[in-house]
C-alpha cells in the first residue's frame, strides 16, 4: 500500500474505493508483493539447489495458494486439512511437506496415503513409522537444536523446552530406531522459530544440522525452516537475506564436498512472503476522549487480527481517509468485549468517525487465526492481481454462524 498523489493505493487502485465496494473490515492482499518476496529469496540463495516451501499456516486462502503455486515453489503444511487445501490448489503431493506436531498418528498415515513428504518430530512416532512402513516409504526427521535464534518468546521453537522436534541430544536414539527398522531417511529438518535476527546464531544451528545429516548417507534434502524477520515499523531489525544467502551457500557447498553427493536446501517462509502484502482496513465507529487517552474505536478486533493481543505484536496503522491532517495520539481499539488494543499512542492524522484506518503487515496470521468470537462475522478478503481487485472470500453472514448448529427441542 503506497501513498500516491495524496491517496493510498494498491497497484494503482484507491484503497478507499476498495473499502466502499467491498465494505469493512476488509483484508486486501497485494499479489505483486507476494511474488516479489519469493523472488528475493530465490535470488539470495543462488549457487545451491534451493527448494522453497510456503508455510501455509500463515494464510491459506485458495487464491493465495494458487498464486504461490504459480511462483514455482512448494508447500509446508502442519495439518491434513492444510494438505488437502494445497492439493486442491494444484500442488503435487511430492511438493508438500507435512510437519505435524502432537497430532494423532492417523494423520501421518493419511499423509502417506496422499503421497506427501512426511516429517517426523518425536521418538514414539518415529518408532511407529518404522513398525508400519519399514523401508517402504521415506520420511524426514525434525531436530530440536536446543538453540534460541531470537524473536518473541511465544513463537520460538528451537530451544530446549520447546515441544517441537526431537532433541539433538537424542540423535543416537534416532539412529538406533532408523537402523532397527531400516527406515528411509530422505531429509533432516530444523526450525528455530519466527523472527530470528542473528545470522551467526542461525549458522550455528546449520552447522549442528549438517553434522546430524552426515549420519544418513542417502539424503535428498536438508530443511532449515524459516523465521525470516520482517519489518513492522521503521528501524526494525530484519533478517539480512542477502548475507544469510552468502553464508548458507558457502556452508552448503562445504557440506556437500564432505558428504559426497548433492542435496536440496529447503526453506519454509510464511510470514516473510505474505506479511507485508496484506492490509486490514476498518471503519472508525467512534472517537472517544477520556482523561487518560483518546480512543479510536474501529469495526474489527482480536477476532480478526489477534497478533497484537496474543504476542504483543506491533502493526503500523495509518488513517487512509485523512493523509494531510495534523497528527495526534490515539489508542486504536477494537469492538470486541475484551481488551483488544491494536496500538497505544499511535500518532495518526486527525481521526474522525467514519474514517478508514489501515492496519499494515496483516497478511500473515491475520485471517488464518481469525474467529467468530462475540458471534462476529469473519471479514471479506480481496486479492489485487495484475491491477485488478478480486473478491476471494465473501464476508460471513448469520447463516454461516448457524451452519453447523443443530436445533433441538428445549
């Protein structure tokens, strides 16, 4: 979303016109930004066999998945439902990595039946996988490296107390089970969590995983997850993708020389691809002045974007109805019967009732974590592709709230 000629636009389309046509609250995604981020990653890792897999949990609308598919990359999923959505969007089973956590083993059996790449993240299921499949179906093993790579405490996954992955301390136990059942290990996987900023720490993790990989002589790939940090406001530290690319290419080439055969190097970006592409637009219901603060109350809340309340995440907010007015401090709050503050002390051009505010960087974990709390409807979604706005999800109605309820006599 850019300010052009005094008016906010997405690919040349005035955002106020989009909000008038489709109503608010409204998620709008910019396809150009999605494709640009994919290309940024492809360019950063030249010199190795790079395989990108979009982390579907960030945003699973079919139009977004089809756009990702068209960009030429694969898919990372964490549930059978996400896998089926990927298949419906046209992804080949072999291009979908299934990495469940604490799910029933039956989901792994379904993944095998669908022909997906399977990633095992606990010892009991690795043993059961060996008992059921032996050497007839390959799998990947997910390692917990016991290394913190930075980021919000609520979304770190690579530390010692994390529920994700098999502890690197248990690598001998892993090897024993693999040998016992002659399991085909086709990949080694690690994911240190979102928002890592320290590339040197990431490279320490890479060195650990390369060492684990040497225990298995027929790997097809090594998967380093993602967690590439994006900027939510000016001055934010981000993952230096170009620097990471240089270091990972060199480390991979050194590993391959020692390993004796080529392997694919995989990353699973989600937020990095879609975060900045998405904006949540909302109308101002009321401007409420109190001795403590001036509240801008908008027609959305934690039911549509829970990240600020769940993680303390920052999202920049702008008044797209007033691009020239003097600025004042506002607390931007939602319409849910909970404390759903999107931002305190947000310096916005003067806000009036009926204005439209834009909450930026809302493409990842916005709609995908939305709910019907307070019996509110989920918003509509629009994708701007090649300069044309496409409605890709209708706004919910009362019928949607009642769809699966069963009436009984009381």
